[in-house]
C-alpha cells in the first residue's frame, strides 16, 4: 500500500488527540469568522479544515452560509469532523492542487494552516486559494504569532526554537505573520487582529482584487 506523504502522516497520527486543544483555538476562530463575515448566500471554503473546528464554530451561528466545503489532506483528521448541516461537506485533497473550479468561492478560511506548510507549499496553496476565490472574494487566515510583551514570550520563543529543530513534528508551534506572502500571492490586505486569549494568534483578512 502506498504510504501517505510525511506531512499527512503527522496529522494522521495527531488526529485522535487533536480535539483536546480546540478550546485554545476558540477565541481566534470566532475573531476570524467575525472578520470573514460569511453571509447566507456566500459559498465558503475552509482550507485545512482538519477535524472541522471552523465549520463547527460556523455551524453554531444563525446566519451561516448554505454552502460550505472543508478540504484537508488527512483522511484521519477528516474522520473526526462531526455531522455537518445540509449543504456542507468535506473533501480529501491537497491544498496546493485543489480539485475545485476557478472563482467558485466567496469566502475562504485558513485557520492554523499556513504556518504548518513549508514556504513553497504555502505559496502554491495561497495561489490555489486565490484561484478558487471569486474577484472580490475574502480570505481570512489565522496563524500563531509571538507575543510582543507578554510574560509568556520567553516560553513561546523557546517553543519556536524547538519547532525549528523538529520542523515536521512541531510545525504547529512555528509563529508566522503571513501578510508579505498574501501580498506576493496577489491578495489585498484588509484588516488584522491579534487575539491574546488561548493561542496568541494573528487573524488577517485579505481580498482578491475585484478587477484584474
Ligand atoms: C493545525 S491543523 C488545523 C486544522 C483546523 N483548521 C483547525 O483550526 O483546527 C492543520 C491541518 O492542515 C492539514 N494540512 C497540512 N498540509 C496540508 C496540505 N498540503 N493540503 C491539505 N491539508 C493540509 C493537516 O492535515 C491538518 O488537518
């Protein structure tokens, strides 16, 4: 049987315990959804949906979109996605080669995703997200960042150092400000918000230019 690529095997291995840390994501995911403002008629993509944390938070909202798709490369992570509302589904796929039509989504979320990808995969994934978003479409990213002044900064610096030593296994601890790469991929930056509760995180909203 063909083996899963290493980056997928890491997430397969974490899938059974992944949900234990979801409460640390909660505040940042709510902030990201507030920035994304998905409406009922918007078609939404959750890139790197994992066990469906973004979709779960969105499902709890009254004015959620009628159509939403979660994409992830790990079948084991997807197996933990709970039952979703009608019109929502998940798809097993690599973000750097999305099996989705051009300009089909109004809103995309990439929560705790970009920092786990290596730079070349990240560039390819951002290119794909831009391709599948409609002109004027919104992308909101969530990534861990180092606290500037908090007492916990030395601990996060130490964890970021560990992540450099074991980049695949500990990639989740790597801080990333994705704004330069979003600009490189052709997005326009709209807003950024730092969340200090749970994981210290940066939420960035960006837009595909409405006209070329
Ligand atoms: C840290 S988890 C985030 C999951 C979810 N968005 C959340 O906020 O809980 C990262 C996810 O990205 C997925 N992933 C990593 N590389 C990928 C790739 N190249 N294509 C698709 N999914 C990928 C992993 O399988 C994993 O489920």
